[in-house]
């Protein structure tokens, strides 16, 4: 009887773990799946992208935990493709390799002043308050009273909400202690959330948007003239449920909020960043009024205004980055594929290599979208697998040992998990407090 297929999954976020789950289910457990991550922690954006005050969404980790506890699945943390292992290494040890590394960088605005200190990718800010070890030592200047968040998607809403909340309101979440201290010292009192298009075209979900109006001590305002919809936008607001809900919520914020409230959020539509101003650091943001042309494209009107902000957080979308040796479409920022099968330069599928998640389809959908996406890829992977064909002869255990790599196993991760829960108990803070620095995380994984 042929040995079960051995599959390497690169990335332990939702896409990778849903792929591991699909592999187990579609083979009735007759499979061996090794999940690799460069971090010592699994769960990807569930741990490092979901806002800390959204505990119900973060509970998805409990579901994904069951995948890692399946006997057919193993976790290899602190192993990075391109640094510790090559594409050839993986293909020498596994029948198939499935890449699910997500989208790791923000898109740029492409305006003057974008690289000034104080102009920051929202990804960096999210990583910081979510306790990502790569961002543990980042410093964000929160001494300015006014801040701009460019973007009108759910990530932008998360960033605005975290900035608008007090440290006491975040104390029961899992934000690291140094982040909580920095937020407690924040002097931010006015936050501008800026969109190039109108309210009907905004990408945030109505549930996320509504939360802004429920924050204690915070007034939310939308200029009445920004809510005037052109005919195309009006049709969109009538036909699309999300657009209709968003417009309804936003129309409820057109009255001036109570000036006595300590913090204020201004949601500003029909504004495009034209230039980030400052000498040495951010001192302002110049915006151009926009409109839609006949084809629905954004165009500037030549009318400008300047906001006196000291911090600009750019949240205009994510994009994936190329993986070492793996084909990549630089224009679309995805691995070229057909239903998960990676395509070579000639357009033909490359044997034994697959993709799932954002690196497959781009940064679209919600966490659950990755489940059906991964299942599609896995169906094709298993359809291609020939149990009677040539099989790779190497083993990952021998390869890792030969290179002296100390990996983080699932049991090691459980040590870190327990340390974070204990830290929260010692600080009288919620269910857990994240360890955010590499040395502390590794020490917790491998207690002596």
C-alpha cells in the first residue's frame, strides 16, 4: 500500500490551516501535513491582524487550534522559506508544497512626502498594537492632537477605533504592556478618516462602521455635503446591502457632535491625498477634492485643503510579496495560478506546487473566505497526486537537523500560550497579554 501523501503548507494563518484541515478531511486523515511559519506563533492575521478589542473574531483561533491538534498535522515555527529552507528543499521532502503566506505589505500612496517620519503604513501600526515581534520596537509619535488615517476599509476603521479608545478601555485586551503604556500617553483628540471616493463606495462593513458611533467620549461627524450622492452612487446605495447600510449609518452623523466630548472622529469622503507636508517630519496633509468621471474613475477637481496633522497612517490596501524562487506576478501581486495550481511562464501548471489565500487571489474576502478557497486548491492538489509515481526521498527532520535549526513545535507554542495567559493573570488584565519581543517569545517557547 502506498504511503500517504506528504504535504508542506507554508504559512500558518487561516488560509494555511484551512488548507491543512481540507487535506485531512478530503483524505479521511490519510495524509501527513507539515505547516511552516517564520514566526513562533500560529494563526497569522487572526493573531496579528484582528483588532485586540474584537474578541469574537479572535475566537477563530480556537477553531484553528483543533486543526493543529490533529495527529496528521505538525507545526514547525521559526522556519522561514528563503532563509532556512529553499523551494528545492521542500520539493525534495514533500509530494506537494502549498504556499499560503498572505499579503505582507501596504500599498503606497505615491505622493510627495510619503516617506517623512510620521507617515506610516497602517500595517506597521496594526502589527505594533497586535504585538507582532517585527514591530515590537516601533515608536509612533502620538503627541500630535490631530491624526489622519487614509482609507475607508475595515483596517482603517480598526486603526481609528484603537486611536479613539482610552488605554483603560483596552486594558482587558491582549495588547502588550508597552503598547498600552504608549496609548495611555497619547494626546490624540481628533482623527480624520479619509476616502478618495464617496460613502456608497466605502469598503468597510456596516457592523464595523457602526462601532465608531458607539465609542464612549467620542463624537463622529460627516460633512452633509459629502453625503450628496451622484446618480450612480445613489443606485449603488439602493442595490447593494452593505452600501445601503453604510450610507444609513453615515447619514446619522451629519449633525455636529457635542464639542465637550474629549475626542472626535471626522469621516471625510471625496478627498485624495495630494502631498504629505513637513520639514523633518509630518506637519500636515494636503488633500484634493475629488469626483467620479463618466467611467466611474476618481479625478481631482483642483480644490485643495490642508489638515494640520502630525501623524498619517496609510491604509489603502495590502499586497503580497514574492517568495524565493516561486513564480510571481508583480503587477497583480499574486502567484499566477489556475484554481490554486501554480502556473509557469508558459502558462502551464507547475507540478506539485500550489497556493491558497491572499497570495492566490489577492487581499479580498473575510477570514472565512479562505476556507472555500483552500478547499478548492486542495481538491486539485489531491487530484494531481499519483501515489504510484516517483516520491521524494528526503525527510524534513534530517534536513532541519543537518542545519542545526531549532524549530518551535506545537507543544512549544503551547508553552508560549500559557506564559501569555499567566502574564495577564499577574497583571490583572483580561485573558492574555501578548509577549511581543523575539527573545521573550523564544524563551517562553523553550523554558529551561
